[in-house]
C-alpha cells in the first residue's frame, strides 16, 4: 500500500511541475472557443519565439493574453514579435517596459509586433505601456504597437517614445488597415513622416474614434495624428504638441488625394522651426469637413497658417480655428465676413456657441444627421464627441464632479430618465456604482 501511495505522489508531483512550468500556452488549441493562452512569461516567450511563428502567428489562429508581461529585463534589437496574421485579444492586460534599440538591421518595420500583416488579422484590448524605441540606422517604419498595420487594431493604448527614423507613429508606422477606439501618449522625435498615431495613413487606411497626446518633433510631414494621410480619419482628435521644419499640422502634415478628414479636432500647440506651422493640416489637396483647431500657433520666419496650407481649398468646408488661442486673426472677417475658403476664424465665445457650427451632427438635433457625433456645453466648452463624455457627466461644464453628484441625488429612486445609467428603469445603487467609476473624469 505504501508503494502505491509513493507512486501516486510521484505522478502528481510530475503533473503539477509540468503545468506550473509554463510555455504550454494554457493548453489551448488556437481556435476562437479555445484560444492559446499566454499565462506567464514562459508562454509569452513561446509565443514570441520566431521558430514558433507558423504555430502562433499564422492567419486564423486565436491567442488571448491572461497575464501582464513585464519585459524590463530585456533589451531587444528588433521587434519583440514578428509579422502577425492571427487574432490577438489582450483582454485588458498590459505588456510593459519594452526597450528596442536598433543599431543595425536588414529590414523595415519595428515595434512590439513587427507588423499586423493580414487584412483578417486583429489586435484588440491591449495596453502597451512604456515602450521605448531608439534607432540609429537608416531603416524606417516604427510604431510602439507595430511597424505596419494591414489588419484591425481596436481598443488599444500605447505609451512611450521613439527616437530616430522615418515614418514613425505612436501606434503604428504605416496603416493600410483599420484603427478604432485607440489612443496614445507618446514622445516622438525623427526626421520625417511622423504622427501621434501613425506616420502614414496610406490608401485604404481608416482611423476612427481615436486620439493622441504627447509631443511629435521632426523635419517634414509632421502631424498630431498622422504625418501623411491618403486614407480616412474621422471622429478623432489630437492634443499633441507638434514641432516641425516645414508645415507641421495639428492633425496631419499632409492630407493628399484621395484623403478624407471629417469630424476631427486639434487642441495642441504647433510650431514651425524654419517656416510656418498650420493649426490643423500643413498641406491639403483633398477633403476636410466639420473640423476645428484651438492650439497656440507659433512659427519662425513668418506668420503661422491658421487652419490648413495648400493652394486648393475647394474641398475644405465648415471648418474653424480659434483666433484668440492661436493668435491668428481671420483676414476675411470671421463670422461677419465673407468666407471663400471653408475656414473661418472664431473667438472663444463664438467657438463655445452651438449656433456657430451649423450643419454639424449634434446630439438631439434633427435635420443635421442621425449619428449624434458632437455635443457642446455652451458658454464653457468647445464641441467634443458624445463618446468622450463620461457616464454620469449630467451637467455643464464637462467633467463628473459634485454638481453631477447633486443631480444624481436629486433623482434618486426616480423612474427611467436621463440619470438612469443602467437602463433598468430606476435610479439606484447600481447607477451610483457606474457614476463612482467616472468620478472626476473629463474635467478640463
């Protein structure tokens, strides 16, 4: 009997050791209902190992992050993960403290992922924190999350820095796929084609419901969201401080045909080091509609460009800049003048008035669209996206504060109304729990 117990104990110990050792990807099968699981650093290293790319990075393979890999002990000389064609769900987890130092290479595309290379590939629900890339070579296309995106990036955040190179973006270097619900907080310094989200949003690329913060500094084609845009950018904004030699812009350096930018705004300062800077777009020969900028505009060697540069303004419409904060007046007289180029200079008071933005799709209005894109706290704030407004932000000005708490208390136990955050027909403790999660958010 004793021998039997010993044998059973040995088997159990071996089994426990096998499962605790990691590297087995959670025993998953790589399918949607049973994805590979990254549960520890051993699993992460197995996933990132280039010798395993055909197993884990291939098209149609599902992987889910189930831990928070900290890469602080490593210094990489190339992308951490190769070209990815599968479906990667970060599940709200974080990959942090990434250092990539490029001193020599035989290829382009660098980042956490070298590229999201298939149009069916997805990376979603992932935070990339404190990723820092330094490049001393002539190679290009760098992003904190990926060098190249040809698939879909959704609900991702990236923070860190990139120093040196061409075509640099806070999220990806080049985008020909879709970026949605993403944001970055970055410091980028390079030579050309730099943006807070992507260096170049190329033909077919789409950016929506995303924003960037931080600073971008370089020579040519410098923008708060994208250095160059040939695709579509919508319902997005930049608070990036932008500095460039030649025509940097608060949202993009160049918007080229068939590029399309609509329902966007920029609040960051722009500065031209050897020439003028533009509040929104350095050069435009494509379409810009329903956009505005409010950042301070300073330039060396001449006055700044209030909204957009370029020689053809026929495709710019219903766009505005703040004459007070930019320090640039409207030579056409603003609202009382005759607009000939689709760009109108407004005072702070005018920019905080809903009537100024006729034709914009504001929530609750009929006749100006059904998407309910914009909202405004008149007299206190500029327009912002409905999606930006936190749950529980009932009253103006923007931000969830004591005034909103009082409003919630006033309607406590009321039946369904605008205070009901759960939609269950009653204002109660469940609504307060959601309200508490938003406390002090959105305050400017």
